[in-house]
């Protein structure tokens, strides 16, 4: 089993890594609290550069992004199979979690669309950790 979120993003879901007044934990576990704002600043700068290129006569190179949308569209349109990790309703996919909660599972994508894969039971430790978030979904 693996965490699909980056380490710093996963740290937002559990109470043990980012605690008020516990900068030592943030340093010990290397949680980069400014990673997302810094990524946004860098992205805005890239967009500004792209906007300038679009205004000029310079040829624009078009390439596939690494976003799921382009992978899904390509697989559906061409029939070329692919795999994404998607958030879907739990319909018996992870049997140790409640029916209907949101789960992230490997999904096969092809001309027939998106098919989430069956995982079965998770180890009790993972189920307990994930339940802390599912409990909020069920409110």
C-alpha cells in the first residue's frame, strides 16, 4: 500500500506532524509548509512567460500535460489503455471502509471509460487511519 499524496500534503490529513507550537516536528519530519505557495508563485511566473509568447509571433509548442484529464481523454478517444489514481465512491472497492465514502484507487481507463479496481480489505492500521477522514465525510 502506498500514499498517493505527497508527504507534505499527507501531513495535512493526520494530527501528528503539523502541530501548533511544535516547529521541532515540522523540522524533524521535513514538512515544507511553504511548498504550495512557492509552487503557485512559480506557476504564475510561468503563465506570465506563456502569455508573452502567445502575444508574439513565436510558434507555440503544444504537448500533452501530465494532468489526468488529458490521459483520460486520450484513453477514451483512442482506446489506448491507461491507469490513473482516482477519487471515486466506494462501491465495494475497499471492503474495510464504508460503502459510499470517497476512496482513491487505481482506475483503468480506456475507450469504455473509467473502471475503478477492487482492492479488498486494508490492514486494520490503515483502515483506522483512513477512518479519521471518512468519519468527517459521514457527518
